[in-house]
C-alpha cells in the first residue's frame, strides 16, 4: 500500500515534469531541421540524397508528433468511461490488433479461463494497457519469441478478482529496472523510441479500476505482468424464457 501511495505521488509529479520531454522533443526537431537544411542544399545537385534527408526529417517529425500525442493522452487524463466488459471476449476480439502489432516472429497464445467474468472498466483504456504490454513484450524479444495472454480467477484476494497476465519470453529486467518500471518517463529504450509512459499508463489504469499491477521478471528468461482487476457483479444475460430474477450474480 505504501508503494502504491509513493507511485501515486510520482504520478502527480508528472504534470511538473517537462525538462526530459523538452529535451527529447528538441532532439527530434534537430533531426527535422538538420534533414531539411541538407535537403535544401542538395536538392538541385543531388536530388537522391536530398530525398533521403527529407525522409529522415519526416521520420523525426512523425516521432515528435507521436510523442506529443501520447503526452496529451497521458496528461489530459480523460475521465474513465467504465462499462461492463466481459474480459475474455474483449481480449479475444482485440487479439488481431495485437497480432498485427507484434509481427510474425512472435507467436501469440490466448489462454483464457474466465469466460463468465466481467470487469467494470473503461474498455478503451483496457485495450490500450494491453497494447502497451504487448509492445513492451515485442521490444523485449529479439528474433523469435512467444507472448501469452492468460486470464484466470485470482482466488487469493478477498474481493473477487481476476488476473490478466501478459507473459513474454524476452530479455527480462534487472532488479533496478523492475524497481523503476512504473515511473513516468522511465525508459531504457534508445532516444526517440521509448517514451517511458507505457507502464505508467498500465499502472494508472489498474489503479483507477480498483485493481493493481504486478511485475515478475527474470533476466534472460522473460517477464510476466499481471493486471489484477476486481470482478464486476453482473447479471448473466437471461436465456429466452428464463426468469431474470433468478439469474445468479456471477461474482
Ligand atoms: P517504454 O516502453 O516507452 O520504454 P514503459 O513504461 O512501457 O516505457 O517501459 C519502461 C521500461 O521498462 C522499458 O524501457 C523497459 O526497459 C522495461 N520493460 C517494460 N516491459 C518490459 C518487458 N516485457 N520486458 C523487458 N523490459 C520491459
């Protein structure tokens, strides 16, 4: 609980944290401006080279746009719009997008065990969290690897809860990285490739949903991130003709 509180305080500090981002953003702008300057100089004499510098500039501009977009999403902290979300169904229908994101070299396995459980969460935020975890898993795996998304009932908790685990066979994390993984803007990725906001978003989503997130990682073996979410009390959809009043609560 104390760690959670500390994390919450860090999250609040995000609003004040501008130095690091301005630095990254400036680096990206430098790429854009530098590329355009070279292109301008070369356009008459060596159009091929100019072309190449322009596409570098374009890349830099796109990265900068991506950074600001992610920052805005993060900073705006739009109020969650929770809905009753059947967890397995949601994951199953989102799997195609995850597959496309991780590419062919990584095999995705769905191992879903809570077909009758739902959570009261913002579905878009849930999908976003899942995507962030999948991207991290992909980035942690060089060459081939496997990504498993598993759901299960979390029996230990007093409040009925379920776990959504995202498990990879990637490089794993050192104890130091595990310690800092939820810090906003903490990244070990090369400048321009990581924003360090993915795991903070996952953390914020879980917390906002009344749950929590846990990380287990072994260097050289892989990582498992578990989002623990409270189970919503739902009315199962009554079969035609069934007496709705007698439909038991699932949770
Ligand atoms: P980003 O992905 O932009 O770096 P995140 O907040 O998502 O930001 O992750 C922070 C850091 O945590 C990553 O840079 C990486 O070092 C580490 N990390 C997160 N997920 C994994 C994973 N599945 N395997 C190994 N390292 C990870």
